C-alpha cells in the first residue's frame, strides 16, 4: 500500500464521502474499505498485521496529558490506592472499544451514523453537541499539556505556549500530506519515547512492588472519600474517552474484509486483538505515571503534588538524577503532540456522521483548537499558572460526564439484532454492557452529588 493510499485510509486527506451502495454516506468517505485484508485460511498473522493500526490510534487518546494530571494527583495524594481505578478503567475501555469495533464491522456504520439512523433529530443534535464538547475537553488537555511541557523544557511562558499550540495544525497537516505510513511511524516512535521515559523513571524510583500489587485491589474507601472519588472519576474520564467510541467504529471500516458472517466474525476477532494490545500499552503508561507519583512523592510525605510543574521540579532532586525531570517533560510533550491526531479524526467522523458535514481537515482542526485555546488562555491570565493543572483535571471530569451519552447508544445498538445481525451481543455480553453503562451513570451521579 502506498503512503497516499495509507493516508486516505485514515481520512487524513480532505475528501468528500463517497456514497455507499444503499445510497448512504460511507464513514470516512473514499477511505472506506481501502485497506485489503488477505483472504483464505492459514494467514492469521498477515491478517492481524493488516488489521493492526486502528487500536493504536485509539490508544493515543488514552495516554494524553489529561491522564498525567489525574494520575499524578492520585498517586501523590493517595499512594497506590487508585491503581485499581486505572485497571478498572482500562478494562472498561477494552470492553467498550471492542463493542465499538463490533458495531462498525457488523453494521457498516460508525456510532455517529448509527445514532443518526436511530434517533430523532432533536436527540441527535443533543448527542452531537455533547460529543463536540468531549472533543473540545480532550483538546483542552492537549493544549495545556503541550504548553506546560514547552514551559518546563524551554522556559516559555504558559500563555505563549498555549497560543503556540494553535500552529500545531500546520504540523499535523504536513504529516498528513506524507501519508499514513510515515504518520503511523511517528506515532509509534512517540509512544516508544513515552514508554521508555517512564520505564527509566520507574527504575529510579524503585517502587514497593508489594504495595503496587495491593494497589490493584479495589477498596470501598475510593467511593466513600469524596476527594478520592473526584480524582478517581477524573482518571476514569481521562482513560475511557467518549469520542474514541465514535472513532474506533469508523477506523475498523477502512479494512476490506469479507462481508460474510464468518468474515465479520474474523474481522471482529482481529480488531479486538489490535485494540486490546494497544490499550494494554496505555494501561502500562497510565499505571507508571501513578506509581512514579506514589513512590516518589507520597512516600516522602508530599501529598499535595497535583501540578505538573511541581512534579517536574521535584523529580530530579528526589530521585537523585538530573535526567529525571527532563525525561518527564519530553514524555509530556510527546504525549501532547501524539494526541492531536485523535481529536482531528474523531471530529471529522462526528461531523460527517451526525450532520453530514464534510469539512477540510485544516478547518476542522483549527476550529477545535481555537475553542480549546480561548478558555485555557483566559484561565491562565485570570488565575495564573496554578490554574492550568486544575483546569486539566476538570477537563477530564467533563469527559467522564459525557461518557453515558456515548456508551448508552453504543450498548443499545450492539444489542439490536436488526442492526448487528450475527454479531449481535449475546445475552451475557448484553447484560455486562448494560451493567457497565449503569456503573458509569452511577459514578457520575455520585460525583455530581458530591460537587453539589
């Protein structure tokens, strides 16, 4: 596959959606079913390689700067206790992303298109607005994370860094023009940088492995303590990304697999392996951030470290290595830049799916970024740099509050035999899916009650 074809396969070029056979708009237009999957038996690894990709693009959104603020706040304040929340959130993410992939493979529709086909115009408009808010909240985290990293590395004022992030649209567009293969290589390289930085940090911090393992065991204290619950739901919001459910249901349709029942089942299996493997990497990185904060700050009695800048300045002296702080900032910058791709693609899919709008990537990216830059700049000007991390954590809580409005439609549709055919959820999976939705709604209700 050429770079140009690979780029089109992920909707990375401005194309108008092609009409499907039944007259409906295909998800990601000309990119629909543009990547061939080997046919026949005995080619499992070749087929898996052909399906590898969407899961990693989705996983990028699960390790963005928003995760950093909530993970550091949780680790420094509560030690290893919230590792169980990261594990729980990651399992939920794996399950929900599998449902999202199943919807796209079985129905040939992404989640936004399926909502448009199912719900009334008023309900669709509400879901569209909420999804756009989630994308803006995610982009806000990227803006703040990148600006903080630029300040830590180069001493750039935070407001200037926020404004500078407006130009990253040029970087993304430049990468898109070079095709998906090069873009994919850059994304994977940045993921390796992030993982490598935290592996080094963990080696320096020498966490208590018994305490780490105990942290993965859930505790009722998480729910009973309002402060812990607030951070826990922030972690949940930073891990399970609402717009990623829309994104994944579209990306899996770039694969040209056999449209038979057997072909769809095999495609679902391969897509699930892809996303689960990628999200396991995200689990490692999120857990590593919290473990680093717990083993460095919490054990030293620094329970108040929730600011990324404070973490940066304290890591080197507390770990006894000058490179610790620099690697922390480098990984933060890599995470911020890596996450910009997810928001652009998700925004394109949502706009086309809900509204039938076909926007050039530069326009979509610029509009979303401006809606994130303005509140970030205003908050920093009004309350100073200290407000940046608080805004970062708040953006993740906003994401969590949006979750039910993406999860409930997803569960409903994957339980619909008319839409899913042979890939409809079994009774057991359907019950688990509704239980997941109920848990998310309950946790959000508890959060709202505690805030009131």
